């Protein structure tokens, strides 16, 4: 079981080069290279491959180079990153390269950072999980091609030069495809040396050297997403979900809808009703003609105000579980010269990705095909098989690029995938696209949980922190999932306390508590997960404490970072590049924050003015340490995107419950950052030779507290209830 595996592999080392078993196979006159492996604890067994072995790199007789990515691309640029790793070693012509989503073989595609037994994209682990194995795949493929050419030309392999998709020896040259079949028949080299960093021509290089290879299709509109897929006879289904979380279908009347033009059927699914028609418009019109009766006896019916009132009451009590304790906290508080306290409140948040939830399913001759944003392919393959009544080897997944995800496509129950397969099965296997509307996703989706933090700090007479306490109250994302056994320890959901439990600050006494609540609202990881609220609470409150101590926020933090030089270096760089301490134009103010998430350290300085009752963010200076910067331009893009994403959330976004019903349905109610509100962003990457760490999510956590701290400098007001647009903040 996944949870047992995750628990058993916690802290397992990364795989060594020799620990990777290499396999090669001839396919369609070409060469296929793959590595089986991943970090595993002794005795843990990887899941058996459900499909034939498929390698990381396929080189065709036509000179094509197809890279099979272990991670899906939802806009974070992982396909470009993995292609960079492979081609650093392979040295194909970039025009030859394409990347497809791999699936169906956990032994091959398992996420190394998750232990290697399950495939998945998340936790900003894509590049870290891929850095070794995809470079090695490219190196082995290159060496096998060289060995084939050397045998054919009867020359030493060491004398053959490989560049831009060609093998050269003196006046001779040939493309990769000329030797792909012969290379596949040769023994696989046991230990091929990887290029040294000083020999890299792609890794670490900017867009002037290496433009993003797959950008053209996106900017020209030629890139297909699930919403664009067309199949012969493809039907469209729109869903009717319960109006309350936890409600179930009692009965429905679809007689009128079934008589409407283009309507194929209205069918019940485990999660509600599917209205199926020959196009989206007709399905939507027919949906309005369906009436349904729901059993709400087990439904969640509390409003946001009632829930937060309960959370405040719980926060005032001791925590149910202790996540971190250091020193004698009670004694330290008792001896403190001054106590500072604050409560921070965070609402439910939607993922609100540009492409709403969707999936396509077709069942023919006992085989199932599913198109979609398969963020957890192993799980979705199993779910599709179960719903269709077949074995997993009868399921084929088409891993599509996705128009955003932010965690929304990583669901344990399969969500829209299960709906699509269920509807197709009822319709005799006909191809059907289940397409949620924006309102469906807002009102029947999964959400970042609401949280409350109750913080308390004790200062001595010199203004130094002697005690720190944080009680966090909110829903557990992991409770009731297969991840619970491995990632909920002693009652502590690690995703609830990450960013609050392990801090870079040397507090003499510290305690972090957690009270996990039981609420019927479905919750899910949201871009940067726990750090989306913990970083705000910690960094905004730390500024309050610095102000109470009469100390500069940067120097106050640096004095606490004596044991964390990397954090200190990032903080110094952000402050230096932002001109911390230097005069600003009239009406402009700065705030700073730092957060580590997914092993990447990010500090941001926000420069703001006040317009009405809200901050106007003009400039953000971002510094980060993410290990080796494989694609610097992509890293900057992810920081910029994370800043915009996080800024909209703290300024405007909230999901509100009214007697259990979600109020917001679209972007008129659930507001996000608009283009004209995006600040100028400068990103500075610290040089590093350590392994790459995450960049897809870590840009989000620091922006909220940096803006909050700047807003306080500008207005004297502390924003402790998010978003900024809440009436109590006026």
C-alpha cells in the first residue's frame, strides 16, 4: 500500500549511479533507453509494471528523439527541463526532440523523491527526481549510438564526435537514425560518465542560448490540451453535482432534457448526474431542464462565519497534537519582559486553473483510453480499470499538457477521470468528454483548507526572542487518504505545519501545536500547500515582534539565522538588490519575508504604496537558492508566476460558505490578480552546485507576508484576516 511504502522510505537516500539498472530494447527500428530505479528502503517492493517496458528516450530511424517524461507538464515547464537534462548528454538537434508524458510503469517513472514506487508530479519534485536519471539516459543513448557507429566504421569509439544529432569521424558523418537499430542490439554500457558541470552547454544557460523548445506551439495556439482533443463521435458531458458537500442523489427527473435536440442521455454517477449531448452548449442547456432531489442528512451545512468562530475557540485552547517543541516554553514565557500575541485567519481557496477540470474516456473491445492531466497516473490507471470493470493492463492513458493545475489534478479518488470512464461505460463505451464549467470547479471542487494561527512570542529586556509559540487550527488534507499512514505522525498532518515546524530562526524555546478539525468540505493541496498560510503567519508576526523590539526587520532575522547560512545569504541578497535601508520615492514602502518550501529558500522584498485601503505593489525583488539552476529563465518565470498567484490570493481571493453552499462561482466573485496589478519582478538566483530543488511552488509563500509587512510600514495597519479586501480590514 502506498502509505506503508511512503512511511518505510522516509529519509531514504537518493539512488547512486550504479544503483540504477539499465535496460534497452529495439522498437520500430530504433533505440529505447530506460532506467529502472529509485530510492527505496530495504524490503520495499516497487509496483509491478502494468504495461510493457518503455524507456526514457526513444530514437527513431527517422532521427526523431522522443523523451518520455515521468512528470506531467501543467505550465511549470518540466518537459523543457527534462529535455535539457537528456540533451545535455545526448547532443541531439533540438528540432528532433519532442517530449511525451510517460506512464504505466512505476518502476521506471516512479517519483524518486517519493520513494520511487509511485509516479506523480507534485511537491516541486520534478527536476530533483529527474536530474540524475534523465542525464544518464541521454548519456547511455549517446554512447550506444557511438558504439554502433564505431563498429560500422571500424574506428575507435573515442574518436567519434557527437553534436546536433550527428555522429562524426573525420569526413564521415551520419544522423542518429542511421545507427538507432544497430545500437539497440548492442550491450548496454554499465557505467557511462556524465559530463562535468564545466562542460555543460545547456544546463544553467539562459534563453539566449537555449530558448524553451516547446513555447512556439503554446504562443501560436497549436498546443493541444484536453479541452482541444477531438475524436470521431466524441460526446460532451456536463455534471450536476450535489449542492452541499456530503449530499447524495435521491431521485431525478430528466424527461424534458432527454427530448432536447442533441441530447444523448442523462445518467447517474457516483458523484451526481451527467448530462450528455453532442456538444457543450446543448449539454449545458439540457442541464437546466433536469430536476434533482438530494439527501442532505449527512451534508456539511455550516457557514464560513460559524466555522471560523469554532476555529477561534479551538485556537484559544491547548493544541491536540504537538508538532515541535524545544526548551521550556512555559518557563521562558514566564520570565519574558514582554509578550506579543496575534491571531491570523486564512479562508478556503480554490485552485482556479485556467483550464477547468476535464477528461475524455473511450472503451472499445475491452480496452479503456483516457485523455487528461494525469498528475498521478498509477492511481488514475487503477481507478479507470476499476470503474470500467477491466484489469489495469487494459487501460491506456494519454498524458496531456494541462492549462494549470496548482495541485488540483492530484486527487486520490480520480475525480473527473472516474466520472468520464463511468459515463462512457454507461453509454456503451462511446467516447465522452466530461467538461466541468468554472462554476462546477468553484462549487464542487477541492480547496486549500481554512486555517487559524494563534501566535505568541516572548521578548527579554534587550528585545531578543526567548519564546515562540504557534497553535494552528484547520483541516487535515491527508486524513482519510492513502497518504495518512506515512505523513500524519502522532496526530500531526505534516502538510498543516510545514513552514511553521522547522524554522531557520534560533528560538531558545519554541512550541508548535496543531488541532485538526473535522469539516465536510473537501480539501486538497494547493500551490505550496501548508506554506501558503504558515509563511504568512510566521513572517508577518515576526515583523510584529521586530517592531515591538524596536529592531530592523532584516537585521532582526539575520541575528536569528546563525545556524542557517544559506537562508541568511538569500535574505541578504534580496535586501541588497532591493536597496533595503536606502531612501524610496515619497509614498513608497518596503517589506521583507523569507520562506523555505520544497527545499528551496526564497526571500522577497515588496515595494508598495497605498491606494484607498489596499496596497499597490509596484516592485518585488526575489532571491532564491534552488541548487543547480537547470533552466534559469524557467526559474524566473516560475517565481514571477508564483508571485502573481500568491499576490492575488492574499489581496482578493476567498471561498465563502453560506449554510454549506459555496457562494463564489466564477471570477466575478472569486477574484484573482489582474494583469494591470502585476508588479515588476526581479529574480536573483544564487549560484549553487548542489542538486536542484523545487521552483514551481516556492515563489508563492513569501509574497503575502512581504506585502503585509510593507503595507504596515506604509499605513501602520496589520492585516491578520485574509484576504486584504475583507470588510474588517477597511
